[in-house]
C-alpha cells in the first residue's frame, strides 16, 4: 500500500489506492481525517481516493485509512495505516 500521493497532477500518483496481485472477493476501503471524520469509502477495488471530500480537495497532510477484504482463497485481511498528501 503506498504511503503518499499528490493532488491534481495527473499520472499514477494522483490517486491513493491499494494494489493487489489478485482480485478481492469483497473489499471495503475507507479514508479518514486525523479527527476520525470519514472522507472517502468504496467497495470497488479499482477506485482510488483523489484527495477530495464532498467535492473539495482536502489540505496537504496525513490521513488515516482502513482496508478490509477477502482474498480469492477466502482469507479475510484487514489493514490500517496512514497516507500523506504531498504538495
């Protein structure tokens, strides 16, 4: 899972999303502010966060994410971490 990305510059670093070598059976990805406010969520593994909340770009800084998925072998995985939006 990457730990940083840039906003509105295009290219591969313009979105934050986990990358996999498989297609998850189930998938739930969320991004929160450091205060715990939900900014983004998706159940589509191909959709990444573009650094917006309610259509507005969030400030440069550190954000929290949570990821829960089921692998093709039926194993449930959960991860939490931080991502930094770079200027």
